């Protein structure tokens, strides 16, 4: 039974795309809604489901390896639920492997190029070395400012003309094809930031929530622990 008044947050195939604690992004969004008096419902959709529902407000895709990404594309292309949801105004976050799944194409380690869902104009090829470590970027999108997280990926991604980079790399590799990190188009946000990304970057979380709710959100009191963590991570990144 679902609550029609709740903001529905879809955790998309975490059995395929769920590395490095990315499912925590759903918990962050739900709790930040509840602190403000909004109802929130997390809808977990496994790859064993028939199709992905198109009725959720926010869709979250995490990281995964080559085989998992291929399986995720095959599942999400079946029924086209995510595309219908995006066309209806849903908010989408793709992290790492999720970025590549949402993009136009990704090339796996065996040299084979696979079609992505084509929901955002970004393509990915494997690099020579794996990018591992702290990642920080400066974003001018919606005045997000400094974004931090950690990255662990081989992909090198290039943003096409129909999308914009999420930010410029200050420390780390990011997209790797240039000095950019992630991609943004309409209400789709892609990034290589793990952490989970929305736990470490609450302004990004609240920006996505405001899109889903349809209005600006009230400010929450500061959390000293989060401030200390951000300062610590920024220092670690130099």
C-alpha cells in the first residue's frame, strides 16, 4: 500500500548498482524530507521486478561494475519506466556506474561499446588507470559550491553538448577526459562522488528535493558533525 501524499524515492536495482554505500542517498533524502514535515517513502526496485514503476518522484542509481551496468541497462530499457518518469519531471541521480548507465554509451574493459539509456549526453570509455581517492569539485550549478566525495572508477567520461558538467575538478580525477566532474541536464544529476554523495553534500540533496517537492525548502539547523567531516575531507584533498 502506498501513500499518495508522500514523496516517493526509488532506489533503482541496488542488487546491481549498489557499491560503496550509494543506497544511503535514499535514506538521506527521506530523512531530510521528514525533518521538514514531508512524508517520504523509499521504493526499492530489484532487478527481479518485472519493470521499473514510472510513478516515483526521485530515482537513485548507484555504482556497479561492467556486467552489472549492462544488466541494469537491459532491465531499465524494458518497459521504459524511467524515461516516462523523466519526461513527466522526475528527479534522477546517477552515481559512478549509474552515470554511465544513464549516458549515451559506455565501453567496457573488453573493448565492447554498449548503449546507455541516453537520458543524458555523456559517454564513457575506460582509462589506463583506476581513479581512487578523494574527489572535490566546484559547482556553479544552483550555487552548489564545493562538492566532495570519494571516487573509485576506471571510466573516463565526456560531456556532450546537450548536457553541462556538474562542476570543475579541484582535486582528483572526476570525468577524466578533461577537468570536469559529472553532468547535469534538466533534473538529471550525474557524478562520480561516493560518500554517500548526498550525505556529504546536503545542499545538493536539498536542491534535488526542492525540484521534487516543487518549492524551496526551509533551512535545517547545522549539524556540527557534518561540518567537521567536510572540513576534514577538504583538508585530506589538499
